C-alpha cells in the first residue's frame, strides 16, 4: 500500500463516495477499511481506448459477407437453444 493513500472507514466511504471518486480522479489512492483493517483500494481506472464514438472501430473489424445471413443467425440461435 502506498504511504500516500488516504483511509476511510466503511461508513465514511458509503457516505462520501462522490467525494472519494473526485479525489481519486485527482490522483489520490483511497483505502477503504472495515473495522480498522484495509479491505479495498480505490484507484483511477485508466482506459486504454475511448470507444464511445460511433465508428471508433472503423477499419479494425472485418466482417465476412455472410455475417447476417439466415444461416448464420440460425446457427447462433441454435447455439443458444432458441428455435430459429
């Protein structure tokens, strides 16, 4: 555990979750304690790629020409045990 980490007990963490998240977004590590024992660390999630925009996978995904054919859909439905 980092010496820079800030500790919150479980009740404080539940009460102040939005503040804890804000602190984490500003680079702090937060440790959550239960009965004085550290049980969880809250750290910033670093996303490798932002996939929120439409077309963000353009040129990276190659679909075969029959990806939406009745045969392909029937095979997928059969795999899930759904009558096609």
